[in-house]
C-alpha cells in the first residue's frame, strides 16, 4: 500500500537546495515516479485494440499519447544538443506533434501506420534508460534556471504529468468493458448522495498579481511568467462548485433544447454534435448514470458536474434568467482572489487542501468535503472554467525549447480553466498554473459561477487581436515576408517562387512542400501555382501567424524605428493573394531533419534559407529526394551563414577547411545532391531585412534548383 502511495502522491522538486547531488537524486526519483504513474494509467486498458481506436474523434488514438511523452524527452534533448543520437527516428517523428486540434494539426488517421504496442513499450523503456543516464551525468548547479539541462528534464516530467490527466480523459471515453481495475491503485470515491443547496457568498475585491514571480522556486511554463497586476471589483461567488444535481435542473428545464441560453458558437456546436447531456452522463431506463474512469454509477448528485465551456456558459445564462442576477463564469483574476484564501501551495503543503494531486480519490467526490473560508473546492475535484481566453502577461517570453506550448493557444479560442482536478499533479496543481482548452473540449472540468458586473467587451476579441509584438524576431519576419520592399529589392519569398516557376514552366503543379515556411509568404505564393501545398516550420509561433492570415484575420505588428520607438503595421490576406488560394495550404509543424513518412509525393520542394539552420543538413540533403515524385524538383536558398548555435562545425556542409582544402557551401551541397539530382538553375537572389528605420541587413542568398534524376 505504501508503494502505491509513493508512486501516486509526489511533490515536484524545488529549483534550489543546498547540495546538487541531493537534488540529482530528487530529480531521478521524480522522473521515475512520473514514468511509473503513466504506465500505471495505461495498465487499466484490457485489450491492445483499444490503443488504436479514437473514442475522442478530435484526438489521436491512445497509442500516440503512450509514445508521445517518451519521444518528447528525446526530441527536446536533440534540440538542445544534449544528445546527438536518436533512439528511433520514425517514432520520434510520428509521436512528436498532434496533441491538440490546432489549426495546423493533421488528424487524418489514414496518414498514420501506428506501430505495435510491444514496440512502443520497448521504446519507452529505452527512453527511460537514456533519460536516467542523462540525469545521473548532466552538469547540475543550484538553483536550476531555464537554461540548465535540469530545466529540460523538469519540462519533460511536467509534460508527461499533463498527459497523465489528458490520457485519463480519453480512457474515460473508452467503452466500459475495455477497462479494468488494477488492484487498489485507481480507487474512486464511494460517497455520494443529494447535493447541498448552493448560494452566493460575497468576496471583497482588491488588487491582485497573477503572474508567477521569476524568483519562484518551482518549475513553470512560459505563459505563467511576466507582469500582471489587476484591480478586481467585489463580487459574489457560489459557495460550491456546480453539482450534478444543480445542473440537472438546467437539463430538465430544456436547457439543451432552448437556443436562447447558448452563445452563437455554442448553438453551432450543439447543432453539429446533437449533444443532449454532459459528456460523461448516460441515461438508461429513465435513470441518469455517470461514467467514471473505471465504472458506471448512478449519477452522484453531490459530485461536481463535468462540462465544456459552452455548457457552463449556457447554464450561467439560464441561471441569470432564473434569478434576475448577472450570473457568469469568473475571470482569471476573480478566481485568483478565491485561490488566495488558501495559504498552502504544492510542494509545501503537508496534505492537499482539496481533492487534488491524487491524494484522496481517483474520481471526483462530494462538493462539500473541502472547505476554506466558507468556500468549498477552491482547488481540486474538477478544473473550473473561466471567462478568460489565455494570453501572455506583459513581458511574456517564449521558452526556446518549447515554443509551441503557449503561443498557439493565444488565439482567443482557448479558455483558461483553473484549480486542477483530482488527477492534476506537479505543475498542474500549483497556484500559478495556467492551462487552457478549446471551448468544446472535455477535461475533468466543471465550474463555479459568480454574480458580478457584466463583462464590458468580448474577451475573445482582446486575445485574438494580440499578435506578439514583443517578439522582435517575429515582427521582423512579418515585415520581411509581407512588408515594404526596400532599395528596389523584390520581396524575397515571392522572388524565389517566381524563379522556380519561370525555370521549369512544364513543372507538374499538383503538390508542393514549403520547408521552413516561417510566417508563410512563400506558401501563399506557391498556392497560386499548385493544387495543394504543405507548409512546414519548426516554430509554432511563426506558423500561428500564417494560420491567422489564412483564416482571414488582420495581423497587427510593431517594427522598430529607433530606440524604444515603434511603427504600427497591419497586413491581411487580401493584400497579396485570395482566400481561394489560401485554402489550398496545410500549415503544419515539423522538423526538416525528421520528417514524417507521410510527407512525400511532391512535385516541388522549396527549402528557403533553411539548411544553415539545421542541426544535420547532410541528413536532410541525402534523404530529401525520397520525398519527390519522379521528375520532381528541389529548390534551395541559403546565404550560408553557418553558426554553431544551430549547427555544430562538424555538420557544416561547407564554409570550412577539410584536409587543408577550402570547401565552400555550394560545392558541399553539390557533392551531396549530385547523387540524385541534376542542377537546373543557379543564381543569386538578394533580400533586405529591416532592423530599424535606418538599419537594414542586405544579404545575398544562393539559389539553386535541382531536378530529380
């Protein structure tokens, strides 16, 4: 029993300490406990076939998530150059990306040849050994900071702990006959009955800080840091989370049938899905039941209801009409006022002040079990939906090793929920945690309603308009791709695509691949000529801007004039192409040195200013021919600005001496490509990159076009 508790209940390591070797042991223990806990979750699946079905159509099958958390470690360690050898390149591509149904995720299951379960299990064990060895031998000093190897390890651990929760939601959607208990490990609460009557309790307003201090000694995700001080007006909040019993009154009052309670988006979701009940409710022989992780029970009326944002919002609108009060979900700052009533935080508490961190049950529990200052379940039991679309705080900085964690969600469509659930552990259980999902998504999430002044404006609009102006490189790229032409130099992405089309007018125009598409101008130019374009980039925040444009949104960004002065620019799709062409493009995230097998059969591949930013350009050049159709073409541009920051010297294909002989980059490129290609065109294409109003980079890229032999 103690061994079970040891695996289930853990506290994240602090970043500081007196002895580095003690911290190393703590990290090792936290890593193995996390790995064991993930394995324990998947043990409840009876049949291997269940790993390959999709109980949640908007997500991959469970086999993806089983492999995904392991590949995360290897891919990030490769990216950080802590290791240089992959364990299984195929797995580390297949299982790398595709967790949330972002605009650029590819959820066409026909494109995936999932491996056998025993292969993935063996792979996970190899990863465990690799990470264990790395932790035991990595340099370690205290306190751990964001540039340290130990930070990456914590990133991998906390990433896996997120997926302990998200995978449990998917498992909960499997048919009940496909899961089974595994001893006493996943014991649900057995206490249920009628719910207490809910009521509103006054909360005093005040000034509140939302951001995680840089001095905090627990691991944090990039969206948690920055500066955010808000003044909150007084309001009243529900004493309890909304129970199944309270929500049932909404259901039986025709809540799902009456459109006046639902937002316009909510109505479209209802119409598309035909939803009549919360996702984990069932109705059989006139009785309401609830599906938990491992069992179906009679609807526990005094447990919190679990719904998505649309449903929570509709209930609040119904409650407003019923009571004549302005009932809504809390904003992040309003919720934080409640959270501040609890003094303890993980990892400092002796015992959790709520049904969280797996310290009590493997399910929800009655809403009146955990009280603080007159409120119940301020944290734990279920996540609590808010009215706040996630966004970065002032001073937000993307973490260089995981730039696709936060920024893709800064789109106005991902709503924050707070407080954690019964299975939230590690960073998820911290006061500072900030997680968000799309409005139609289900987690172990419910809500607490409040009575407060109406929201002044659409919070969605605020977040949607916020394109990260503080990211100087992003603003420079937007200007480079879509801004003014300087010194009579043509737009570079357009000039490159035009050079390809002019050189081979008889080129088949079915399918093109834009590798290193950045913010997407070359992709939109290719779409003028090809029936279908796949556009890949490693940076999620770059792709995000291309997707905003593709969706018809206007992007605003600031470019520096001088010092701390900026000039505002706006761009939209209509400025350079048509919506019809834009629809031909699929923007996806990917690694050019580790492409998924599905990326093949192209008539043209364009790799713009890419090869001198790859960690292994030779690998890319030696294998890229496999991605082309017979008679296909490869176009490469590069200024050959080799930097050890991106590519270790031994992997440069030129710009260095070999056996006292100078090797320039085009000759090195040609030596590799001549095996499979004939050179068609070779020329210089200049480009201008604006830094300030009076400072520009004038660069000449080497352009070469190659025909497959």
